[in-house]
C-alpha cells in the first residue's frame, strides 16, 4: 500500500514537472517571437534557441536517467 502511494506520488510529480516545463518553454518561445517582431532579432533568436535546447536536453536527460535506473534495477535483481 505504501509503495503504491510512493509510486503514484512520483508519477504525479513527474507529470506536473513536464507540464510546467512545457508551459515555461512555450512562454519563452512566444516571448522570443515577440522580441523578433519588435526588432530585437538577436535577443529573440537567442531566447528561442535557448528554450528549445533546454527542452530537448531535459527530455533526453530524462530518458537517459530512466534507462540508467532500469539497468541498475535489473543488475540488482537478475
């Protein structure tokens, strides 16, 4: 029972974090386009590239961590 509660809590936290990261990333990307629209091309492009790079890095970092954790669990329980 306690283990199930912990697992559900971790899943909820992970989902909430993904949603908030998406909202933040989308906000920064939209802000980048606004900066480009008002003539601040360099700042706008930097904001867009930075946001996209951060989202991609965090996504692939999460996948890497999941695979690492799975491999560690498999090594402990052959």
